[in-house]
């Protein structure tokens, strides 16, 4: 139980950071193209994480030798999660709107529960499914159901791919954590994503869509790279090592809650009754999953 609570704290912090980063991103994206910004985030994160990994290995005098299979797993995590998923999020949101994007990507926990069943052999439990239903109902109540999916067909397809690939990331991070420490997984997966993103950075830089002259832009990039990427990705991966992937994925629902609250505090946006009620349902759903009892009757598969 103690491990689950600590893991829940890590996951909640990661989701809260991602929810808050949209305030910073909204400003920085006026000066830097989206995928170029992703590249800069990954560059800063890689420099910091490699330094931390080197210090850790020097302190422990333990240099882990990876097998070919382990290298391929890290490459897969970097490609499917930090490259494909993030790119599809940008493309999908651009071809639709933020409302549609929030609704579709909120399906990620459902995909995680399914993938975790087949990849990690995590059982479907009544409590886990109820927590998913309650939390998802909270998302629907909070942001509503878009009524224009037909106008955003390709955007919706990209967003569905983003949801599926982030679910795969979460499941395979959990699988890799059985053999490798979270810091090593995060470091190399982000580094591989940096390599995959480099051609887009070269294109954006050559077309003049990257502007770093403003000090506030540089500060925003530093925050996004160090806190929202290196810090949050590590917290997410570490949290997944301490809690079931299916239950942990529900913490993604904290993103819209934190984002909306910061919009209220910083931008003066109004909070609706639906937001408050939906947030309560999300919190209840997450609590149900986090404090899932391990009673034998409850762990029976459906």
C-alpha cells in the first residue's frame, strides 16, 4: 500500500506538471514551431538526464550493460511514445481543436487497461473497471462531448493514434522497469526520441520558424525541457514502476483539472459547475484504482 501511495504521488505530480505546462507552451509556441519545440525540450532533457545518470553510476560504481533486446525496447519506447504519440497530438490538435483533442486523448486509460491485460497480464477487476467508468464520466461531464467529429476526420484519426501510442508507452515502460531503473529508461528513450525529431527541427530552423531572441521564450523552453520533460517523464516512469499500469494511467485525467485551475488563477477564466462535479468524479475514480484492495475475490478476472 505504501508503494502504491508513493507511486500515486509521482504520477499525480507528473500529470499536474503536464497540465500546467500549457500556460507556458501557449506563449512559447508563438515563437517556435511545435515539433522544433519538442526537439529543444528533448535536447535539454537529454543533457540533464545523462548528467544525472552519469552521477548515479559514478556514485554506485554500477554500470549496467544492456542486451540487444533491452536496447530495442528503449528504442521502441522512445519511438512509439515520445515521438509518434507527441507528434500525433500536435497534428491532431492542429487539424481539429483543443476540445476534440481533450476528449479523444482521454481514452488513453482505457487502452492502457486493455494493453496491460495482454502485455503485462494485469487482471481486469471490477474495481478497476468501475474506477475507469467513474473517471471517464468525470471527463465527459467536465469537457462535454464534441458534436463535430465529422468535420475533423483526419485530426480525430491522429488523436486516436496519439492515445493508443501513449498507452503503449505506459505499458512498455512498466515492462522495461522489471529489468531496468526508471532513470535509465527515461534517459535513453528521450534521447532516441530526440534523434527521431531532429529532421523536423532542421526543417523548422531552415524555414525561420524558430525564434529564441526573447528572454521569456528562452525561460519557457528551459522550463519545458527541464521540468515538464526531464522531471515529469521521470516521475511518470518511476510512478509506473510502483503501481499497476491500468490504475496509473487514470492519473492522466489530472492534466485537464490542473490546466483549467491554472487558467482560472492566472488567466481569469471561469470555472463551471460541470468542471467541479467532473473533477470530483475523476478524483473518486483515481482513488478507487489507487487504493484497490488485493482481496482474492476482487482479483478474480472477469
